[in-house]
C-alpha cells in the first residue's frame, strides 16, 4: 500500500533531481557563452527553496541539503569565472 507520505516524499525528491539536472545541463551545454549567469542563479534559487522545504517537512536532513546547495553554487561560480 502506497501511503500519502511516500508519494509526497517521492514528488519532492523528484523535483529536486529535476532542478539539479536543469542546472547541470545549462552549465555543461556547448552554448555556455549565450547562457546568462542570472538565469542559472534563478533556477538555483528555486532548487534551494525546494531543498529547504524538504528539510522542513522531514524529507531531507539539514546538512545534506546545505551540502547539495553549496555544491551547486560552487559549480556555478567555477563555470562563470
């Protein structure tokens, strides 16, 4: 039996993975010169918001969320320097 908690957790984890792949796809695309840093940061902010709401709902551990967000921002900064 699939519980509502399982479905909620699965949807949040799916959203987080989707935003992470969007960011990584933008950063690794061949058209890196046409991509604006602000566009990537906008998606990163949404990723951060979803991560934090996952922490508040008990889906993710706080430290894991912070670690994931930090890795994303470090990758963005390395790409656009």
